[in-house]
């Protein structure tokens, strides 16, 4: 990932690593509750509502090449059951671990003359910028991986009736009388024949019945 403009330390997902001092082995533990950013989850399926509280437990460890961040995010996700379409809530625990590299160090932690900058090899890397790290991308990836692609309100959700849409959880005895399609076809043929007879009767010439009676 290319280096961004200067990070804003007021952003709740931006953390200061200056206390680690680039001393390998230095450790910092942090706990913070932040407001969920917009679109935190799987679009149109399930996610954490914007502004909802997200509890973060973090372990920041200084290593030769940067800062290793290990953490857990806890929040409540909201969505819709894919079976019965009822609203649902899901307690979310998302674990993550990510390396934030020093921009002036290579993969072995050795200081290099010029930062890699926008090189293709750095597109997927995250960096420590002026002693700050931004966890928003890491948080988004962790939440998406922790959420179900097809959320259900409960494992045994019966869903909806395929014929009329009735919620089968509320009415487990709901059913429709099955009709044999072969009998249905014969019934349709019989109805057609009856309609044909009616058409013939309605098209008879006036007085025919009277002549037959005479």
C-alpha cells in the first residue's frame, strides 16, 4: 500500500507507536472503544451499523522491520436472515494480525537508503507513518472474514413457504394440499371439453329444439 498523506491522530482508528521506540521486543497493550466506520461488513448482507460501538483489544509489538499488531474486535452486527428474511443480530468477534512496516526498512529490518514508496512490491503492505498506524483497513478485512455470507436467525430456521411466503417458524403446521399434476391435466382437458359443448349449444339455430319436439 502506498504511503498516505499524514495520518490524523484524532482518528480513533489511528494509533501512536512512539512509545515502542523502534526497540525490538518492546510491547504495548491497548483497549479502546471506537465508533464503527461506514460500510463495515458485507454490503447488502450483514454488517456493523455506522456509529455502533466496536471494542478493540490490541497488542502492539516492535520488531526489526516494523510494528506487529495483534488484536480482537468485538461488536454487534445486524442483517437479514436469508431463509425467513427477518432482521437478526449477531455478536461478532474478529481476530486479526498485521505487520506495519517501517518505510525506511527492508523485509529484514535493515535501513535502506530510499523508501520503497509506490513500488509494486509495496502495494499490499501497510506502513508506520510518522510513528502512527491506521487500523481501518485491517479492521474491515477482519470483520468481513468473521461474518457469515449467508446469515440465519437460528440454525433450524424453517424459512418461508415457497408457495405463499408464510413464515414457517410461526406456523410449523402450515402446508398446501398436493395436487397430482396428471389429474390436474385431465381436469383441464375436461373443463375444455365442457366449454366446447357450451359453445355448440349456444350456436344452435333458433327453433331447432321446437321442430325436434314436433
